[in-house]
C-alpha cells in the first residue's frame, strides 16, 4: 500500500529535510515516527527538499507499507510521536504509480520579508529582514524577465545536484501589507538556493542599488558570481507541489491562512 502525506514544519531547529548522520533533519523525525506506527522501517521520498532553516506548509511525501491503517490513524498516530514543530496535516492512500516528486506538475514557495529598522523578535526565524525600504514597481519589473523557460544557472548553488538548470518559472507575485512583504514563486521545479538567490537580487533592485534590467543581465550570464549573495532562509516557506486532480490530494492546508 502506498500512502501520501502532507507535512508542515518549522525548519528553524533542523538541518533541512534530507536525512543526515546527525539525525537532526525533518526526514529523520518523520521516518522515526512513521516506523514506530507502522511497526517496520519506513523510508520516505519528498516532493521538494528544503534547506536548513526553511519551513514547509505542505511538504508532500510518500512511502510504501504493508501495515493497513485508516488515513486519520496515520495522521494522529504519527503526530503523537513527532516534535511540536512538525505535523502531518493529511494522509491519502494513492495508487502505486503515484510519485510525490515525479507526479508533481509545479511547486510553490513564499518568502515573507519584514521591512523594519529593528530586527524581528516575535517572528525571529520565521521572516526575512531588511532595514531599508523597498520599492514595489522596480521589483515587479525585474520579475518579468524571469517568467518563462530559462537557464537559471546564475541562481544555482554550487552544491546543486539537479541534472539541468533549465526551469519554467510560471508565476511570481509580490504583495505588501504594512511593513510585511510577500514574494510568491511557482515553477515546474527549483534549483538549490534558487529562490534565495533571486531574493538577494530583488532586494538589491527594490532598494535602488541595482536597476530592474540588471536581473535580466544576471540571468543571461549563466554564472552564479553575477548574482547577489544568497539571502537568509528565515522567511522561506515551501507551500507544496501541485498535482493533477486525478490523484485526489489536497491543494492547501489550514497553515496557509497563518501566513500574510
């Protein structure tokens, strides 16, 4: 039996999603809790690996098991063994040809940024931070150069393991509510550090350090050195993948409503 689960987590205490020898990853915690409930060793795959400090509102995972339980039992039973900053949001039995990564048609991220002369306190670790004011129009103008199918090598981390740097950016939306900015990205897939590297460039443009057309020059350079430094992981949230409706999986979780 193949099960798909939607998982949310605050990534501040973890060294990213992917299992490591330290055991301090979200995958390690999830697999430990699932194995206890299934009464056998459970190995999971995820829709999109997240870095240390990055959060997720609907990471989608799948695993195979011979243990039969109701979906609600997978949710409540797993959550009973998880730390407070990780939770299974839903569970759905899926066909054996479903693959949480390969079956995804798109992936979504949101970056939440606080514009303030004073560093975050209550939201420390949950929002990015800039001291200087940002201008919306130049950032929106810059984003238009990133929409479509491009080689995003200039925004790719050196350690990126993707076979190709060519990705299709389908949507970028920027909104502001008071001193809080939200940047939402949707693409068929993302490279390692791609959004954080784009954020570094957008902030430089929004603060007037670079003109809007500069991001197009960075994109065309196909060289990581052409872009701005990698921005903080604190405000980055994996909103989750999108799937064809045939799989019958949720498109969002209640945690979405907690973000600006």
